[in-house]
C-alpha cells in the first residue's frame, strides 16, 4: 500500500502547488491515500472551512494540523464537526476537534492517523509520548498507523520515532517548513522523516516574505507578515508499507517545483 504525505500547505501558493501537482503525483504513484498538513493553508496562519474544503476537493483524504490550527476563528469552528480535519491530539480536554482518524484502505483494511504536537519550544501541552501510548493501546494493533508529529526540535521528533518504532508504520515530522534529508526505516520497521518540509513559497523565510521576516528580527516589533510568492514547491513524503504486517517498506522525500 502507498500513501502520499504532503507537508505544511502554506497560503495560496501552497494550495495552488497542491492543486496543480497532486494529480500528476496520483498518476505516477497511484497512492491509496493522501494526507496533508493544513495548519498554514489560510494566508499562512491557520485554515478556514474554504481552504480545508479546497484541499479536500483537490484530492486530499485527510488534513492534519499543528500549533496554528486555531489561528483562524472560522477554521477553529470547523474543527468542532470536521470529519476529515485533525488537530494535534495531546491538547487538554475541552479543546475543539480531534487528533485521530481511521481511514479505509482497499480490501476492508483501515489506517489509523494520529496527529501529535511536541513540547520543546512550543506550549506545554500534554505529553505526546504518553498520549501516543494510550492511543496505540486503544487501537490494539488493528492495522497500520501513520503519525504526523508536529514539533520544532529534531531531538524530540527522533526520540518519539524511536519510542514508537515497531508499533507504528511511520512517523513523519512537520512544523519547521524545512525538509530534512534523513528518511529511513528504524530497526523495528517504522519509517521516519524528521521533517517533511513545506508546500508553499521557499523564496522567503519559512513561508513569509524576507522583508516582513527581517522586520521582526531587526526591529523586534510585531508586523503583519506577508506570504511570499517566490520559489513555490510541493514537499512531502511517499510511504510504502505492507498491508498485512503494516511494516514500512520504503519512505522517500517528495520535493517538486511548481513551474509556471
Ligand atoms: Fe506549519
Ligand atoms: Fe506549526
């Protein structure tokens, strides 16, 4: 079985790259499922019902989220009832939305998708390691498991991947918007990529224009950021796994330019 994971879709450039490039990826790789992180899909900050539905209509089966999932009020409201949009699971009780979904695979099989968020250089939410343990205990090894671990620190991501090695099919990191070159299969059979990168403009500073990013660093005062339009790419990962043993067979980075 094959799954395409699409890294953080950033603003309109990211949505355009996904809509234009996903059909070709579908044709070339014939994935059984497509999962995309949508936390930045509306102007780079959060998502809206419209941007979520646009991504789903473009061929994404499930949207994951992150620390920006609540930036847009419309998107936060959408999370309350959304069937195909997750936010990190390890937020406190009472927070809108949910962090896991079960997706149908061919042959009556099912895939569990788990969205978690790290705690290093991010708010001190519940422990993602222990939350993963309890989710997997509930799942009871019914089938393959994909984890989108939305975290800043490479150490925390690598540690979670080892913690889950042999218990999940893949751990794919998101959030930094910079793709790492370390796709590999861990000794227990779990595929791991520290960060899948960003689907959006790579000419600025992790999605925003150089000018607005520099203002923040040089003047240390807030300034509304602008979405960059330069060097748009689709990034993510291509995962092959065995549907019976649910072990990962291969994990490859995806990194394609949007040609105009
Ligand atoms: Fe992001
Ligand atoms: Fe993030």
